C-alpha cells in the first residue's frame, strides 16, 4: 500500500476545512479549481527557476547505440558509436558489418593440415569491409611467442619465462605492436620447435588487419628497445630470418640460420610455404624419412629427428627457385644474436651511450613513453659509426639464449647452467633499464633484479 503522504497536495488541508461535510456550490468548486491550478503553475515556475540557476547551460546528451552498426562504413566513427570504440590510431573496434567474409566459410580451417586458398583476396575483402584498419596495414605487426602448457621443470624456469614475456610486452607497447602468447599445442603432434608453425598460421587468420606476423622464441630478449624492425627493407620479400648465406649455400650447415626468430608476411605465399615446411614435421607419416633426408643434406646435423631449422635450410638449398627469392637472410644486424657473444659487451655499450648523453642534453631529456620513437630517431646521427652486429657498440637488437633451455634446465653442456641464468638476468635488466628510465628508475647492478634506484634529474649528466 502506498503512503498517503507521498500523494498529499499542498492545498489538501485547505480543501478539507472548506468542505466540512457541507454541499458546495458550482461557483465555489470553480474558485477552488482556479486556486489549485494557480498554485500548481506557481510551483512549476519555482522549480524551473531553481533549475535554471543550478544549470544555466543545458548539455546536449551524447547518443550511444551499442547495437546499431555504423551507418557509413567509410567513416571510422559515427554518432552512434561508443566513444571507446575508436582507439588513438583511429581503428574502429566496434564495427563488424553483417556482410559475409571468410570467417563465415565453414570449410576454412585454422589447423595446419587444412589448406587455404585465395588468402590474399580474402584479406583484402576483409580490409574493404573494415576501412579503418586498411590505412597503415602494411606497417602493422603482430608478435607471436609462447611456451609449454605445463609448469617448468627448472625451479626458476617459470620466473625466467615471465621475465622474457615482460620484455616482449614492453617492446610491443613502446612500438604499438600487438602480441599473442600461446601456451597450448595447436596441433597435438607438433611439439617443441614445430609448435610455432600452427600458432603462426592461426595468428594470420585471427589478424587479417596485420601485414606481418613476427615469431620470437620464448628465450629471446629485446636488448635495444629503441630499434624498430626495418620493414621497408623487406618490401619485396615474404620471410625474414637471421643467417649467413655462405654457410647455407657453401657449407650446408644446419646452424647457418636460426629459425627461433622470423618475420613472415600474412599472405597466400606464407600459407603455402608453411604447408610445405610443416610437411617435414612429426604429424606426418614421413617424419622419420625427413630426419634421414635432412641429415644427409646437412652433414653437421647432430640428432636424427627432423627439425624446423634444418628443414628451412633444406628448402633454401633444394627449392630455392620456388621459395628463395622471397626469403631474406638477414645478417647485417642482430635480428637475433647469440647470447655468448653479446653479454660481455653490455657494460661497455652502456658506458658509451652514457658518454654520448652527457654531451647531448636533448638525448637525456625526460619524456613520456608514448613518444619514445621520436627520441630513438634523435639517436641515429650519434650511432652512425657504431656499426651493427658483432664488434658493434650499438645495442644488440635481440639476444637469443640458444642452448640454455630456461624452462627444462637441460642446457647445452658447453656451458654451465649458472652462466646461463646470470647472463639472462644481466640481459633482461639491461633491457629493463631502458624501459624503467621513462618511469624514473633503473637497476644499478644488472645482476640484481630486485633492486632499483630513483634517477636524478638530468641523468646521466
């Protein structure tokens, strides 16, 4: 039952007194109605007056429609879009038209054993449907990395993998790249080093807006957070891998390149190439046969199983006409670099960079992380004589801990486990200092991951 007080008129007491149970005339009723109407108008005027003083400039409400699609697909945002739908790069994350595309094709599969045809046309059609993603798509990169689904056997393995992943996330955040971390087998038989191929294919289908997919092994760390991969250099190629052509074509060595880091164009060529590459993997009935073929091709291959790296060397040697022209073997900078030849150079590199900054105030100016690329460009004139790769005093781009096996702990017997763990800590903190500097801190000791110190103003003057 509703409370009678909520419905009581300001004039209800006067009306009750006037009636007194006596029959009222028509004139009296009309007079009371006039009084009631006049009071109501006065009350409304009073409320309106206070409302005007409290809110002198009425605001136009925003229109948000979370269900209606953008009316004009050529626009990156419309008045019916939520303000959070478009990011700082103008990409519209809320617009997906109902028109069919490859995602609606039930025959298109994500698994490595399902061939895909006309992928270039499918991608282009998707970009036409999503015009906000079309602009700048040639420079868009998705990094893919990952590890096993089970806990590491090495007691500090999971901690190390977390540090390596943080390093990749930092790099991607600074340069505006997306990152996908996979820790499941997308094909149950394609394990260890073969697991990357199904993950890369799935990433291509999940990210038609990106021109490049960049695989980086879990035990590889970015050690120059400023350096950006020179995509223009590879405009006529579809696959980039670190290696040495002389070792590939003359020595036919299985270590003539390293397949732990590679850049691959999101294209039909790439899908066809990965189908052939994966055809040497453990999911095929000819796996053992491929192990024999690869050992026969690369005489220095030490183990009998077919592996992705030797398989890549084989394709360059035996099917160069089909694939070689589109594969760029990068050897002029540390697209990935062997950790043993890098770790001992880091202290000297830090000292040289600090000396340059002491002389050039603009390089040591504090700045927001979002504008880091502009400061990286300012560094280039001062690094023109640094060189690249081995014997360079430029920061190495990627340091790869080949042979250390941080998760399993089964490192190469050429070196001790402690040398691996200490080197990883030093490399990761070297990279972390470049990130932490924008937050006002740094590791004073590269072998002490837990401690940081606040940076004084105008450091390192």
